[in-house]
């Protein structure tokens, strides 16, 4: 029975400030430069959510992409779209909102919501020139 | 000797209807929604075909991409381009034409045609927001 | 008062067959080649809808893009998405479903729906390598 | 002597809130919805700057794109990149930071800086699905 | 009778050196910088060829895109693809191979080849961040 | 501690000729076709550089992307941009400049420069339709 990976891409826009509140302002500026702007900046994020599994004989699907889309919209897009990652997004509480941390926190909310299907990979694009990947390791 | 993966991207357009003839019309509509439209719909598909192997000292190639392109055109593009996956495409006979099943059937026709080179991955984009991957498992 | 053009891009998937029922099958095949496949083929269409006008002091908008999106969804996307242009789409009745005719018919349904705002241009992409534009002339 | 339009595309990221301080909070929320989030959101903006003129016999250029890039970086990118349009950007003072107003204000700073060459068009993408154009009218 | 613009996009790869042989090496280096590298550099060019005209009742076409593609391939792509604009391309003889001059020379070879249909616009992308347009003026 | 892969995409333009000097001109032409043009051709290359590692508690980063960008610019972009791979680029000395060999040589210069961080993957796009990947094996 073939094992296929299916991916749904979704988009959202958000503001953030890369800032570690445990450090001084000087240290934050030195570490994060313009990404530390206290008045925020923002991005058009693009999230690729991948599920891996056998192809059902009955449907020809690994997972219904409409179902997968609804899960991601509820768990991630409705929380983060047109929001501020440092202030508004519960799943980012107490975490520096770098792409690395955003993708890991997305995994933590999406993995149980997608189970028993197998979330296998998240790719998060922050700009057209940089992206991060996480596979739950 | 370094092992490199090379990929050739090709495009084709096709119609399909996601439909399982073993099920009732009601069940098909419930399972597949608008993708079950009896009058068909269609997509611009994009297929990435990857071959992995050592780099030849003589050519600097893993495989001549012109040769790879011709194989994919013969085996997949000429069969599927401007066609209907449910009616016209021999390698899709008796298979529900979801992206998952299309990518697996493409593997089955491409793997022997590309051998002894090693087909390592197929990625099939159905729309700009969803794609499937298969590596022969 | 500055005059700005704003554009909203929307996507839909549809099947079609380029066929003129007033001509013989032989003539249709000669004129349209593989686009005349009697079993249909299809595309991921991308439609850019542009409205031109003064920028409101009150809102900073030419038109609320949410409103524009809803109009295009009602008038075009809900009619054409996951449908067959030759069979299912009322605004394409009795018209050969080439990109040229699709974009002109979209204008005819969108222009009155968007008025009194000024629809200024439609761009319809049929594939990543070809598109048509219409400005109501 | 042929008249050609040359375009340089540049990228920047910024936060904003669509808000008219002359209106009540309720009216702002009604008009702007989630774009009115008091904690901001943001975008990866893409700006296409077009200059039109005769092609120089000496250089084959309408304008040296390196010079054009430096002007846009000084006048727009250094002001807006990783900044907040409502707070940090001098050329947006007292203007609701919609795409329409951003593109008009960019024109006002770029037109004199590019003269005597002729700025002919600005296109500003806010997301992959919406953009605005301004030609100085 | 509606007037529509149809566009076909084609791709080619070429080498060039931006160099004016009437000037000294020092002046060339000062004017063109790294684009003047005597050992050449190159680009993946993308050319959008637009034809404007009435939509035929018989075909629903402004022009058969297959015919348009063949003309562009013969007149431009076969001359320029995998070639050197300074050495190999007859239509660039005695012209500095900037994008501006390439697009104007493409017009001069394409306009008569496409007539009596009306070539209305050429857009040539040199990189993902710069492009030129010419409409025959 | 989560292990994340971060990727920075960079662009450069270069000329090359696919040619093996150990073979006859006839054999080169037979093997490489138009890619063997003695007058060169060129591409807009796009390089994705991936680093894998744990996410720092202090910064939320796997690696500072500004640092990664500077390393790639020094080691690859400044050597190859607007250059000729056969003549100008030291790290390509005595190697046929196919994409496969370019990506392996980029690995050899980048891996030590990025250490002790872990370079995990390079992806090099030569055109929009073909790319190569290397992971150091």
C-alpha cells in the first residue's frame, strides 16, 4: 500500500518583534538588529502542512484536504492572521516569535489536532527568501 | 563520489472527476463535494521528477536532463496533457484520479522507464496551494 | 485627489473544451488541436480584477477589497469553480470557452455588479505561460 | 528613438494598522475589520518602480538600475523596512496606511528624487493576492 | 466587438556583456560595473509577447497562441537561447545588449512576423527583480 | 530541544559552458548539445542554503540568518555573481560547470565556513524548471 505525503499551503499576515524579555534592551538590539524594532514589523507568512500515510482505497486520499484546511485554519490561521505574535497569539505565550519558534509551536497545536493522521512536516516561509522546516524531532 | 539529486519540472493540463464508481452518487457527493462534479473540472498540474545518483566524471551529470525530459514526456505528458484522467489515460485505468493516485501511477510508469537510473521522488502540484509527494515506499 | 487602481486576485479550477458547434468535427480538430479533446481538459485559472478611482479620505480605500472579493466570488467563482465552462456556467452560454471569451463574459457580469465603482481591467491567466486582458473596449 | 519603460522590484517588511483617528473605535472596527487590530499586523511588501524614457545610445540604458535602486532604498526602503507605517515612517505622517495611501506617498517622495528621469508607474503588492498601481494622476 | 490582449510567455537563457565598444575600457567599467565583466555573465530571460485585436466569432481567439508561439520561437528563441547576445545573435548586431536594446530589437523582428495581427507590447524580464516594456513608440 | 532546519535563499547570475576539455569538440557537442556553445550562455541561479540544529533559548534562532547570508555572499555570491563559471570562479577550477558540480563545490566552500553550525542541504535552481540538491553524501 503506497505511502504518500500530501501538503496544504495556507497564508496569513502578522506583526512581530524579535525580542527576549530576559535580556537588556542593548543586548536585544545587538542580537536582533532591525528585527527588534519596538514598534513592530510584519510578514506575509506561508505555511505548508504535510500529512503522510497510506492512500485509502475508498477515497484515493491520504486525508481529505478540506478537513486538513479546516484544522489548520482553526488552530493556526484564526489565532495568528492579522494579529501580533508577541501579544495576541496564545500558542506563542512566553516564546520569542522567531520563525523557528513559530513553526515548533504550530507543530504542538497541529499534531494532536491532526491525529490519528500523521503530521510529518511543517514548512514556514517568513519572506520569499527564508523559510524554516520542522518534523517533530 | 558525491551523490546528487537532480529534478526536472514539467507541466500539463487535464480534466478529472474525483469519483469512486463502487459507491452511490450520494456517498460520492458526501465524500468529494464539488470535486465530484459529474461534468468535470480541471487543473494545471506541475510534476517534479527527481533522480538521485553519483555525478559522472565524464559529463558532470547525474542524468542528462534532456533524456529525463523525453522519458517523462513520453510516459506521462503525452498521455495526460489536455486529457481526462477518468477516461483518456491508460495508466489511470480503474483508479480514482486523486493527486495521491496520480503520483503513485506516475511512479509506476516512470520508475522502469528511468532505470537503471534511480527515480527518487515525484512531487505533483494540483493547485498553487496543494501538492503530493511519493518516493516509492 | 489621486486616482489609484486596486487589484484583487482570485483563483478557480474548471474544465473546458475549445469547440465551435457551428463547425464540423474535422474543422474543430484542425482549428483547436488538443484543446478540442471531446473528453475535456482543464486549468487552474487566476483572475485579477482591477478597480480604478479616487482614494477616499475617510477610509484610505478606492474600494473595500473585502467587498470586491465577495462580488467576484458570487458573480464568477461560485459559477465557475470546479465546473465545466461548456456545460455548467450560465454566463458562458453559447460562447466558445476560450480565455478571450471567458474574460469578456466575466466583464459583462462584473461591471454592473461593481458599479458605481469603475471596473478598469480584468486579467485572466489560463496557464503560467499565457494570459488575456480586457478593459471593456 | 525608442521609448522604453524599465522597472526595478524591491522588497520590504512592515507593520501597520488600518485606522482613521478621526473616527470612533466602533466605526474603525466596522470599516476595517481585522485590519484594524490595535496590536498591529504586517506584510512583506513588494514595490515595482518604473521609469520611462528614451534609450541612451551611449549606455543602452533608460536609467542605470543601480542608481534607481539606490534612490528607492534611500527614499522608501530605509524608511519603511522593518518599521511600523503608523508610527515610524515620516512620509506616512497623518495618512491612513492603506496600500493606496502608501503607493501615493511613495510617489511623492520618489518622483522628485528620480527627476529629471520620468517616474511613470508604481505597483505595490501587499499580499500575493492584492496590489495597487499609481501613475501620478 | 470586444478588443482583447492575449499574451504568450516564453523563456530562454543567454550570456551577455554590457559594453560599448566606442568607449574606453575604463569608461565601460565605470558605466557598467560588474555587468561589464569581459568573461561574460548570463540570465534566464522571460519574454511576454502581447497581441491585441478583436475576438474572432469563428474561433473565440484573437490569435492562435500556437501560431504566436511558433513565430516567437523562430524569430527570437532559436536565435538567442543558449547563445551570447554580443556574438551570436544577428538581430543584436552593433547594439549594446542591455534589456532595453534587446526588447526593442525583439520588437523589430517580431512586429513584421506577427502582422497583420497587432503586436501591442513586449515585456522582458532579465532577473526576478527587473524587467523592461516596449510598445513600439 | 527541537531540531529545526532554516534556509536562506540567495540569487546570482553567471555565464557557463558545459564542456569537458578531456574530450574532443565533436564528443562535447554530442554530449552537451546547445549547452556546449563555445560563446557561452548563462542563468539566473537561485541557491537555498539550509542549516539544521537546535533552537537557542536565548535567541530563538538556529543560526542568525544575517550571519548565514554574509557567509554565503563571501564564499559563493561574490565569487560567482556576474562571472563565468569556466574562467572566473576559483572553486570551480578543473570542474565541468554543470549544476551538479556547482552545488557540490558550493558545499565544499560553505560547509567549513558555516561550521560549527551544520550545513544540511543545498538546493541550486538553474532555471525555473530544473534544480539540484546535495546533502554532503
